[in-house]
C-alpha cells in the first residue's frame, strides 16, 4: 500500500464541486503526510532503522510499483501526492456540456465531486465565460463527466454528492415520477459503484439501488462542536431543549437529544399540500402546535436541508412565542434559495433566532458574511472517508460518532 504517493487515487472536480473538492484535497494531503510520517516512525523503531534511510526504502518501493517510470521528487524526502485530475469543461451556447480529462485515469479509483446546489458564478471555457448554473445544469455536467471518466477506463467510480439531487422526489403519491430513484439507475448504468452523500433526505433512496453502495454521512459531530462554543451543553444546564421541527425530522433530533442527554420536544404542523412554496414568507403550513416545553429554555432544531426557509422561519417564530430564550438551528445542507437570505436577515433583526449552523458542503459565499450564520467544515470528514474507502478500511467509527460526541459534551 503506497503511503507517500497513492497513485491509484484520483479526484475529478466538476465545476460546481470544485470548491468543496479543493477543501477535501487539502485535508487529504495532511492525512497522507501524517500516514507517511507515522509509518516511517513506527517501522524505524520496530526494526531499529535510520529514519532517513527508511524514507529512501519507502520511496523506492513506491517507485517500483508505480505505473510510471518513477515518481517525481527527491528520493530522500516525503513526496506529496497529486490527487486532482486536470480537466477542461466546455459549456456551449445551446446549453450542452463537454468534459475532457487532461490526465490519465486508466485503472484508477476515481472520486467525482459535484455540488448541484452551487449557484455561485462559475468560470467555464478556460475563463472565457462566467455562469451561474441550475441544479439541472449541474446534474447534466455530472453525467457528462461520469461518462468521460468511464470512457477513460477508470477502475472504479465514486460520486461525492453532498447534496443528492432530486432527493425530495423519493415518494410516489400520485401520477408522478421517482426522480431520485431514476437518477440512481442512470448512475448505475454509467458504471458508478459508490455514492458518498451527506444527510440524505430519505432513507428510501438507498433502496433504489441494486448495485451502488451509498455512504450516508452525518455532520452531527461537526454541528455539536460549533454548538458547544455558543451554548453550555453540560449536564448542569437544564435550560436546553432539542426540538424536532416536524415529524419527518424526529429521528435526527432524537439522536441529538440522546447524544446531548437533553429533553426532546416536537412541532406538529398541519399543511395544505395544494400550495407550492415559492419563498420564505409564503408557506403551506396552516396550523402549528408544540409537543413539549420550551419556556425559558434555549431551543435547538436540526434538519437536513433548507430551501426557501419558510418552514424554519415559522417554527422559530413559534418557539419564541412559546417562551424560548434563544432559538438555534442546524442545517446540514443550507441551500437558501430565492430570497431566503434576505428573509433570514429580517428575522434575525426581529430576534426570531440567535444562530444557524450550516456545513460547507454547499458552496454559498453570501452566507459566510452573515453574523447569524456559523459555517462548520466537513471537508476533513469527507477526506477521512475517502482515504479509508480507497484503502479498504472500516468506516464504522466514522459513521457512528456517538462516542466522540459523548467525549465532546463531557469536555464542554
């Protein structure tokens, strides 16, 4: 197993996913340098070898097993790996995409990054065009890229999709399509073997695949880490309550409640599903009730995604009416579509909430500038998952993070 140069690990970043891919690659470099140093120290001590000579032996071994003539770099120094595949993305004026791989990926374990909810201006056509792409644009760009990687004879293809596209179209209620499932079948047809995503909207989507393995990651540790900086999470604090914003999020908030050892409440909302939400103010909620008590307490809500934000705004306002001293929300995938940011600016000025914790899995430049938004970094988490998958190591302790959450809470 090469430690200084994982020659079979390659990352292809679609235009939308480049920002997150670059953040993950930064962590991958640190991980591999740490692995190299650790292995060098342990082996040198175990076999009573000189560390400098051992570095030469490790580099020699890597040179012997690389498909190239040899790996670039000094033979007596750590040689940092190159993960990112040089790629050219072309956007044609009729809306078509083309992906060209400028480096070889033949026989490699390729991870393709795409952020379908990235609506920031993106540079295309070698800097000649700057465009803001829709979800459908990003999905088509992803499909074209998968095909390019497949045609280039990659050994294995893994999709890194923090926000799984069309994940809200997963349940058939009438004459409608199961788009989340349909996309899964397309990925399988194109030869994808694994998908890494974050807090997928519904577990039912996992059942749509016949061959693909889906790794559904959770940002609970990163969220609690930020939460502990602004709220006392110790056992002595009795003025804290976890609130599920609706029945669909009860399992997620039950996890936080049990992990933090705090009481759990729930908001029950009656909806009119004939109304389609267009912005944060106009929601389809007709009535709202609270099961539990938030009087004089800090209320914490957690959900998987936030679109227009109307539902969350109504829930936070309701909790303030019920006597909550502070309202804090955690969102794994902060889309903030339409005029959601402006609506939350107004709600923050009116004291409806204190902070919103969101991950950097969705690229959103405007959110970082808001006083009320706390950006938590999950790129290191993804980097660790990718490293373990590439080296066929267990993910159990990363996927089930209750032990490290318990340590974090005790330390707080």
